[in-house]
């Protein structure tokens, strides 16, 4: 099996798995607790971690409220950019980069699904919005340390985005160097050339998908 086939298989599996985990967890929590404020949250660790529903019309961790259309558009562009990067031979040879792109893609897809109104939720209040479709991301994880920090409610998709960004940072600090013979056989680099460095691609393409 070629490096390209292995990379695409790993990328697709990770992206689908993380997106599915995010969407299933949202569905379960909203079915259990209803719309925000309908039922009390579930205290997992008193004063630290609770499960409660929230609807976010902004981006990651509640940033940019009311800019859902913009973030949905950025998400689509980011996915296209990630697919373009996945077509590069250098990406196929770096498992960390493939993993990071898979995590980020899963996070983007999970939140984009909500931003497109796919869950089919409708607003119950305020009266002016009652009956209108919900175009917002479903969040349900609330982390806090009383008197210290009260983190915005988030979801698994947000976690995948942050984790993927952390892996990209790791790659940029410690790039993978390929032996000349590997680069030659997989990417057509001359054997007598310098070792190929597989690093995080430069530019805003990947990072633009982190906020959504």
C-alpha cells in the first residue's frame, strides 16, 4: 500500500470518527437536557465540570457572536485548503501532519453541520425568535474553577480543533526530516539531494479553520 493511500485512509478515518463523536455527543446531551435552560445541567465534578446545553452563534469558545455565516464560509474554505494539503506528497510522509489535519477536519465538520441548521432545532424564546430555525453550534461541556476561571461552554469539535492546532505547533517546532532514499522513492526527490523536511505548511489556510 502506497504512502498516499495510507495517509488518505488515516485522514478520512480520523476526520469521520471525530466528527461522528462530536455529533453523537451533541445529540445525546440535547435529547437529555433539551434547549438551554429547559433542564438543570449534570454536575460531573462539583464546582469544576458540568454538562449543560448552550447554543453558540459565534465561533470557537463563543468568540464572534452573530457572525455564523462568515464562520461557515471560512469553514468551507478551510476544508478545501486541507484537502489540497492532503494531496501533497510531503503530507503523506508525515503521520503527525495527517493526524492534525484529520482532527481539524473533524472539528470543522462537526461545527459546520450545526451552523448549516442541520440538527433541525427551533428557537423557543425570546418571543421574537420563537419558531425560527436555530443556526448555531450546540455546546455542552462547561469547565470552571470557582473564583478562578469560568470557561465558555464548548463541545468535542472545539476540542479537536485545539488539539489539531497543538499538533501543528509541535510539527513547526520539531519538523520531520526524511532520509533521501525515502523522499526519492515516494516523492521523486533526487537521492543525492538534501533530506526533505516535512513541516507545517505556511500561510493561513489551516489556521483559518481553527476558529470555526
